C-alpha cells in the first residue's frame, strides 16, 4: 500500500508541477513576488477539489483506450475544461498556482497532501467495493445469509441444499458464535454431498467436520473438500448439528458470513 501511495504522490506532484510550469511560462512579468497577492485566488478548499479532479482526468487520459484517440493538446484542453467546470478560468488558475508556488510553498505542499488523502480514500473505497463484488460473484452459497438459534420464527433448522455443477475443490467459510448458555452436546456442522436423486438414500460423501468452540465469541471455520465426480451433485447438511435430543435442550448460537467458493483444480 505504501508503494501505491508513493507512486500516487509522485504522479500528483508531477502533474501539478506541469501546471505550475505552464502557468509560469504563459504568465506575464508580473509574476514577481512583490506583485502577487491573495486577491481573486481560488479558495483553498475549492482548489483541493479542482486539483483532485485534474488528477482523475489525467488518470483517465493515461488509459490505453482513451489515450489512443487523444493528443497532448487534447490533454491540456481537458485540464482547462476541468477548471471551467469548477467555475474558474485558466487565468485565475494560473494566478492561484503562481501565488502559492512563489509566496507560500508550504501551503501548496499542504494542498498536495490533502489531494493525496482524498485520492487514497477513493482508492481504498474502490478496492473494498471491488473485493465485495468479486466475493459476491464467486460465492456459490445459496442458503440463508445467517442463522440464529433459537430462531425468531420458531424454526431452528440450519439445513441447506445447494446444487453443485462442476467438479473441483470447494471451500466453505463461515463464522459461528456459540454462547455459554447453549446446551447442545458436541455442536458441529454436518455436511455431505450426494446425487440429486438420492436425498435419503444412495452414496453420501461426508465432509470432515470440526467441533465448535463455545465461548460466546465469533470464530471463523473453513472446510475444504473435493468434488471429484463430473455429474451434478447436491451439497446438503446442517451448519449446526449435535448429539442430543433437539427437543430437550436450549440452543443459543449465531452463524453468519457464509461463503462457498470453487477452484477448478483437477480432482482425482
């Protein structure tokens, strides 16, 4: 992440340096310090927003599909369009950048840092949204999003039935919280795969199970199992199973953050 931020910082400062060079070159001789003042400058807050948009536009122009039909002149024109979109002219932008560059470079550096902070926050948000979207795409779990025991509707079943179409390696990940007052004996998940036409009969391939920890804290459990057969199979079972009579005890648990992912590794 630090490498990404350093790269962004360099890109921002380079882009802004180009703007300042353009401003200084195209400006008149009135650019001396004693003739620059704070009148008619872009306010600092709006300047941060404007420079952020310029950097975003610069990023778009570096994309191959866009850069292939734009020229360097188009790029400069795009920067000017961004400035005008914020309600300012090139001349006001020139005057603002020259003022900070000559009179107050420390403030200009602070503005750079604010722009970098906004861009970093944008990057972080996009990364999180991308991860969430990818997780949604690759998640094969079609059961409930979460299970509460006892159930609010009186139904305590955590049974599920999911159709799997491809052979490979499957990984079931979930979080389970068993509270200290839970009275179930040897609580655990019980999971197996079977052919679609053999719900109660036929060959079952059981997934190696694990024992839940009963301490009132959420624990993440990961079950990885192969599905070697090429034909369609069902993944069935209960995320909460136990040894004693389900009608003679009190259950208190929560199961959430459930995902079922697939890898196309060859299974012998």
